[in-house]
């Protein structure tokens, strides 16, 4: 792994603010040095405060904590939640997230307006299986509030050894509070999935942009071509982004040589334009599929394919992350991640906090937004509340006739018993344990068979020449 971490696109807020102290990377190695700006008084004030603490504070002060605190304070003063300082442990986990597998729940998180949000669960991860959705707000981790916590602090609270549980309290718009217990696992490192659909259509799903994703994408395209694919659906739904340089390499496959992929604008207004350098390799009709979890590097790819190659975008408005960050290591293994620029689409649009509107809108069925129930909880005759209503809505989606009132009545009990009989479960009329898990699985199966967004993408694709 190179000492200098690659340029990332995983942030939410605007370009960096100026500061009295400028951080730069030393020419050799990756030592972070400090140069005073023209206003040396500000730097002198910082050092005077340090000296005062060391000489007069009534207890012994820890040098490492003072240094870490000063760095964190400077970055927090930028009012940019994605310009952050990571200690050695946090930096290691950050590196793992873009290079290899790691142990946790498998969810990308973002900070917006002081809230810690789920950007997207990783495909096949415990977070996805537990039903976490983009824009779910994380409020508590194992009973501890995350209010005032940074992303890195929150991720540290969530991460843990494979096989252990983490309890989250989430808030979902339109639903309310959701309590969920997730068993941590090894998060899959595969980032590209492909399969043949009817009518010789190849579907390629990209879940994130890591170091190996371009090679995975190339193999997927070759594999589908060998199977006779004549058209492609590029599925970027739930893709939270990742490495910008890899997104550029991958976009090059779909954009003609010389066409713009993106523009990166520094704080002084200078722009660096990235163009496709190689001959376009995919000339078959293609559409891009996106949703609210499509972010940063995934938005770069979607915007470039549409604006530079006239490839249609289908689905829902994307997340809207339009800034660039660079991460650099200190010698002790800690890292500073700093927002250094904003990126623009080929047409010069800044989609930050606005997202990309698809040319063809398509939503999933309403039951796709239902939270998943905690199998350790018990819902039975006489139970009332929002979670009972969710259970009733799940049963409705599975074809059972009942009203979603939030009150576990006789009609609900009858539906539960019918479901248990059909699934060869113990017939109790109570929703808990295996019954809750079976309802979740059957709902996921139904959604995969009734993917209205994919259906729309195929409809649009068949009209493309």
C-alpha cells in the first residue's frame, strides 16, 4: 500500500476555508509539517497556549493528546465534517475500507448538517441484510448517543470483531425510530457483480470504487460479451463512491477518447479537466441506473456517461456529493483527510447537495422503504405501536388481506398464522424470531422479482440504438 492514500471522493460539504496555519506534505516521505503563514501571531498564540498548559496546568498534560486536540480543533474550525483527523486505529480502518476486507456491519456513513447518516449499505453486508437504507440517521450506538460525534468516532463505535453484535437506534424519515441489532461480519471485498437478463441484456452492478474495481469491471464486461450481451444496464444504486482515479479509469470504458469525464476546481478557481485518454471499449447501448444512495465517484461516472456519451440515466435523484479530499499520513500512522477542491460535471455543473436528476424517473414499490423488525422483539395479540403497523404493512406486501392500523388485532393474528403455515413454521400467531426473519426474507425476494427501477431501465434500454 502506498504511503500516500489516493484522492478520494466521499464527502458532502464545500471546499476548504483558509486558516492562519497551512498544512503541507514534506517533499520526502509522508511527514506532515507546519509552515506559519504571513500572520505569525496566530501561530505564536497556538504555541503560547501549549507552553502555558505545559507550565501551569495543575495536572500533567499528555503531549500526544494536546497535539491531536490541536489538529482536530483546526480541522473542526473549517466547518467541514469531511476534513478530519484520524488516529492510528481510525486511519487503519479508513485504509481497509478502500483496499481490502474488514470486519463490521458494512455501511458507508456520511455527515450532513450535524447528522450521521447511512450513505449506503454494502451489497451482501450485514447492514444490507438488516434493512439499513440511505439517509437513515444514526442516533445511538450500543445505547450511546452519537450527537456531536465525528464520522470517524461513530464508525469506531460501530466497528468490531466478526460475530459480535452492535445495537443501533436509527431515525428514518416518514417512519420514525428504528431499533436494530446487527451481527458484525467480514465485509465482502468484491465490488462488481454481473448477470445476464432476458433479451441478451447484461446487468453490471458496481457497489463501490476501490483499487481493484476497474479490473473487476473489465472482467464482467468480457464475461457478459462472451455470453452474448448486446446491451448493458450499469447499476450504480447504493454505490457511495470511493477512489476518484478508479472512477476515471472505469468511465473511460464508456466515453469517447478526448471527451471530458470531470473537472476539478481548486479554491482559487483553477480547473483541471480530466478527459478520456483511451479508445472507448463499450459501444453497445447502455443505460445507468441510480438512486438516492448513488454518491460521489458513482455520480462522476453517471454524469460523465450521460453528458459526454448521451447515455440515459434512470431511477431516482442521486445523493449529491461534489467535493474532493486528499488523505495524507503522519509518520505515526495517523491521517489528516482534507477537502481540497470541488468537482464539476463535464458541462460544468456542481451537483453538491443537489444530486443528479435522472432523465427517466423510477421508484421502487413503497414496501421497499419499510424498516426491518428486530427478531428478538415479540409482537402478538394486544400489541400496539408503529412497529406493529410495519409488520402489518409487510404482511400486506406479502399478499395477506388486513388493515395496517398499528393494533395487533384478530385479523393480524390470522394473517400471521397463515404465513407461518405457508412457511412451515410453528403456528403461534406471534411475530418473533424465525417468523420475523422469514417475513424479511420473503419481502426481499419479492422486491428482487419486482424491481421496478430495473424494469424501467430495460424499457429505456430497448429503445436505445
